[in-house]
């Protein structure tokens, strides 16, 4: 489902969190595969102790099911969550959509942003990722693991500094003369 935009609103950036968040699921997949292969190999030996020998039919079912559950929980779910989460920066707001067809949506109008901070750990600096902290007067909003976080912060700052209203406002062209009031009196 596409992001609905107001009149005069345009998307500046559409991005996901940095792909570095998939490192843990990839490592988990390798570890679960290695441990499952090792345990399956051990269970296939002919010199098993008697208690394991009697439990072998049960263990031959439990080990692959456990591995499948772990791969789903530690690998597939984070991958699906990452691939279905998008962050949009428009000229008026910041939108984070999560889930298939944007089931959850979080919006922050740029007019509420009073300050921007960028935080990076040593590991994030190597990849250019980081956390973008948006101060709104209340509790700060944090976008974690944003790719090219310094460039993204610049784009947010540029969008905030840009014009707040589209040129046509309710069918009336806005005059650029600062000496006139909203009624057009000079």
C-alpha cells in the first residue's frame, strides 16, 4: 500500500533501517544450522548410550522441530520485520510504516521537531548507520539504525527549513510580499 500524501506533499526519502540489523539473524542461522547438524550427526552414531538409544525416535523429531522454531523466531521473523518496515521523509512529516500493507503507522509532523541529534556507536560508524534523535518538546523520538544517518539528518533539517505551505493555499496564490497581512492588506 502506498503512502497517502496531502496536496503539495512529496516524498524526499524512502528507506529502511540499515541492513546491519540482519547480522544477528544471519549469525543465528549459522549457529542453529551448525548445532543441528552436529546433534543430528551425534544421534546417527551407532555407539549411543542406552538411554539415548531408546529416546532416538523422539529426538529425531524434536531436534529438527526445535531448529525450525529457532530459525523462525531468530531469523525469519526479524527478516520479515525488516523488509516490511519503511521510513518516509516528506516535506511535511516523518512516517514509519510497519507490517504488511502498512498495518502500523507512526507519524511526526516536521513542524513539531525542535532539535535533531545523531548518535553512533563504534560499530555503527563503520557502516554509516546511527540513531536519529528528534526532540519535539516532549519525550524525544528515536529512529534506530538509520542508514547514512548524517545525510538523513541533513535532509530532515532541509525539510524543516523548507516552506511549510504549498504555493496554492485553498486556491489562492500566496504572495511573497512580507509587508502584506493574510488578508492582502499592505
